[in-house]
């Protein structure tokens, strides 16, 4: 009887865990760029990029060449069954999580993050480094108002990095 109770508890607990479908796409994007443009030109372009895309600047220190911008609760996307982004405008992509209670994909995913941009003068122009720090991720299941704090399942879609690369050419 004791072993049956342990077995039953194990089945119940395992049936309540989220099913995670790993990402299929490749989201390794370049994070360092060199530009022939001046530091001042790159600096202004990055400031404009954040301003026009609604990413609030948290820290701006031109002397050290650091710009930190970020947003709380940016909507992330997931992949379709072929590994393509469902929302191509999203800055983040996350692995699919399936609620075992109703077998629905949780697609209400919100990311709080900081983008650290380092800009410095080099012999050949300007160096730009882009580093993403994901601070918090919440998976909100519409069937139950519980936040599921999983971390490490999400990546940058590369959209912001591509925008920076285009700006600094």
C-alpha cells in the first residue's frame, strides 16, 4: 500500500509538469560590430533606434560609451511547428510550453530585459558591442492566472541586433 501511494503521487506530480518543446530555429546572432562611422554618429543612431522603437533608456554615459535600454514585459513569440517565428516583429522567442491540464500552448510570454550597448573608438572607426541580459520571464497561462517563472528557454530573435548592424554600416 505504501508503494502504491508513492507511485500514485509520482504519477500525479509528473502529469502536472509543463511540457517544453525546444526551439528549432538558430538564434545565434552577431553581437559585435565594427563601423567606419564616428563614435558620435553611432551614438546618435543608437539613441534614435531606442527612441523610435519604444525601448526606454535606463543608463546613458557617453564618457564610458555605455547605453543601457530595456523594457519590462516585452511580449515574446513562439515558433510554429516548422520552426518559424509566429510573430516576426518580436524581440524574443521562447520554447513552447504546453499546459498538461488542458494541452494548450502557453503563448502569453513576457520578458523583462536590458540591452547593454558598448560604443568605443578604435583605430579603424567605432566598435559596437550588444549584450542582452534577460532578467525575468513569465509564462501566463490564460486558463489559470499563475505565472510560471521559467528562465533559459528564451533567446533574442536577432531583430534588435540586425537593426543595430544596419544602423552602423
